[in-house]
C-alpha cells in the first residue's frame, strides 16, 4: 500500500512561508516512489517541486495534495518544477490537466518548468503541450 507522508514542516520558521516535503512511500518496503521535494507558498504564489515517477498509482495521491493546496490557499500563481520527474504516465498527464482545469476555474496562473527532454516530449506528443504552459530545462542541449 502507498501513502503520502509529510517529512518536514517549516511553518514556524517563517510565518508567511510554508515549505514542506511529502513522499509517496511503499508502506511495506519504505521505498520512495515519488514525492513533493519542496512546496513553498508565499504571497499567493506556490512553487511545488515534484520528483520520481508519476503514474497511475502515485498521481492520485499527489493530485489530492495539490487539491488541498488549491483549496486552502488564496493563490494567484502555481508553478510545478519537474526537473526531478523521471517518468510520467497517462494518469500523470491527466492529473496535470485536472490541476490546470481547477486553476482556470480559480483564475490561477499555472505552468510547469524545468521539464526534462523526455517529459517535455511526452507532453508535446500527446497534445497536452498545447494546453499547458511548459518550460524545458534550459541546461539541456
């Protein structure tokens, strides 16, 4: 069974900033499958760094956390940093579209940055690249 576990919460260090770390972890083996490496929210702007494999098993868990953020914060901008995402399945793609739709309803600017060439190509080939704001990792050649 997989679960989302909070590893750290730094709310007390800076009153207007929330930085946390969550992982989707196999409860039997303690293996980390994917995670939210960092989640920073300040002045209506959220930067969420994702990592690992976003697939049919992990996407719903990550999406639930993102929906919690979208429901509890008064955001104007949401940015995903995908530099450390190794794999993205069709379920992961659907999660991005679901988040995009929520952001459109709430008038929140949404984009994904630092995509690897592999993940960027997947968005483009499937047609999702035209629906979402995407920025490739500029360090890639």
